[in-house]
C-alpha cells in the first residue's frame, strides 16, 4: 500500500470543489488497513474516510490522512426461501451495484437507483428514496476498527439507523457511547432482499409512471428505469452540474408547530409520521423563501429542486466550500426568519 502526497480531490467530490489531500491511501482490501496500522508513520495519524465524495463539502485542504475506499466485489452469498443475501465491497459504485442486482435477478434496491456515491457510504447516512431506505434492505456489514486493528460485523440494530443517520455519523463521547465516526472503516455490506419480491410504488411520481405507461404490475427492472427517469428529470447529474444531492434534511415539527405554520402558509407540504410528528418538505420551505435559481458567488440553488445546491462554476472556475456554506447559512437564516425552523445540513462539512 502506497501513501500518495498532495493529491487533488476535485475528481473525488461530487461538488467538484478544488482541494488537496496532504496524504491519501487507496484501500483495496482489509490487508491495506492492517498494513496502515503496522506503519509507525501512520498508525496514530488522524484519518478521514472518503467513499464516493457525494455527500461532503470540502472547505479547504484535508490534513488528516485520506483513506480512499476502493474495495470491490459483488456476489450472492445466500439464496434461501425467504431472501437473497448479496454482498458488495464498500468501494463499489452504488448505482452500478443496484443495476447489477436487478439485472442478475436479485431485486429489492431498485427504488434507490441512481443515488450517487459508493456502497460503503450508503449505511453511513442510511440513504433513502421513493419509499425505501437502506435499513429496509440491510442484512449486516463488515468494518475495520482503526483503533484496535480488528474486523467486526454489525447487524441493523447495531448500526442504529435513523433518518439519514447511523452510528457511523456519531463521534464517541463517553464509555457507553458507541459512536464510530473516524474510527471504523466499512469494508463490505450485505443486503437482505426479501422473497417474494414486492414492488414499492406508493410514491406519487411512481403512481404517475404507472398511469402514463398503463403498466400497473411493473417489474423491478421497470421500476429501476422509472426511478432513473424521475431522478434525471428532477435532480442534476453531478458529472454535469456539481452537487451533493439534498443539501438539507427534511425537518420534523410537532402537530402544534405545524398547525401554526399552516395558519400562515396553508400550502405548506407536510407528511404525518408514525410517531405523531410531522415532516415538512425542506425543498418547499426554501422555495417559498424565493431561493430557487438564486446564487451566491458560484454556489447556486438548483432551478428544478430548491433542496439541491449546485456548483455553477464547473471544473474551470469551481465553487468553493466557503461559497457553498455562505449560501447554506443564508438559506437557513431566511427559513428560520419566515418559519421558525432550523434546517440541518445533510452533507458532512470537512
Ligand atoms: N418542493 C417544492 N419546491 C422545491 C422542491 C420540493 O415545492 O423546490 C416540494 C415538492 O413539490 C414535494 C415536496 O417538496 O411536494 C418534496 O419534494 P420531493 O418529492 O422532490 O422530495 P424531497 O423531500 O425534496 C427526499 C429526499 C431525496 C429523495 C426524495 C425522493 C431528503 C433530504 N431528500 O427529497 O433524497 O431522492 O425524497 O424520495 O430526505 C438526498 O438525500 O440526497 C436525496 C436526493
């Protein structure tokens, strides 16, 4: 395993922000992690784990040693009457892995097609779209503990999945706290794809596709194709227009808070949750504050979906992390002033 120096990170983050890694190690298997721990120069160095770079904002050069996860492999590990269990290396491109599963006859992740990033990043933020969250199709994962040098396996409960959240997003703050941020490197993920397969088509966009095509019994491949079309129409392709997907989480409020907002803004988009709280559409809140299509420097609010911030400078004159964060703060302030709601960013700010 070679540690490279002064590595440009622009190709490795979906915003296309210019920054460098002082040092970067490409991790292609567990042995690379073992070797890193055995090397006195790197064993205690601070580290930053980089997957697909699709959920980060780089605000400067990265000083901690960047571990770029490139662990590959896709295979069916179990075919039981109740489920297919498929294992994927953390460095596999998420969308390619989903496509491979659907094509190979292991359906279940088709609603999550075209989400940018890698397999290893998927559990970190419990990716979700169109009625399916990663935790609904999760079996277990393998990770490497950089502190102890041991590999371990976690099931869904141990991952503590929440909305765009997991144990991998939290830093351990005490002896009883199991936060794994900065400590664990996810190496392989196993998906549990239940049999018999059932289509998840409850989302309005998918219902529309069924009407349009008069296909009311879609196959997994049909849903995969529809999801790709829906996302392409609504969300920018980061290879063309840099972005990090939804920039803010959808906030939840109490029914009382929601009633108060409805009294002032009857059109507000809101969804009741199972726990009695109400989820609001952050994109709608931002849109209502007039941000769609606006820019601060080279950071812009996407014209077709206000929840997505984009790089308007391309690769030649790219947005800086500072510009993205200035725009994000301005949006947060105006949403707070109008609705009294604090939006929480989704990407990790580095
Ligand atoms: N809306 C507006 N204006 C906008 C954007 C949205 O009025 O500019 C309204 C829409 O009309 C809709 C509602 O807000 O009524 C929700 O919008 P949408 O259905 O597009 O979904 P979202 O809440 O914006 C979430 C996820 C996406 C995921 C989609 C589909 C979050 C933060 N985002 O977006 O995930 O693809 O649902 O399931 O939960 C991501 O996390 O990066 C991401 C793209």
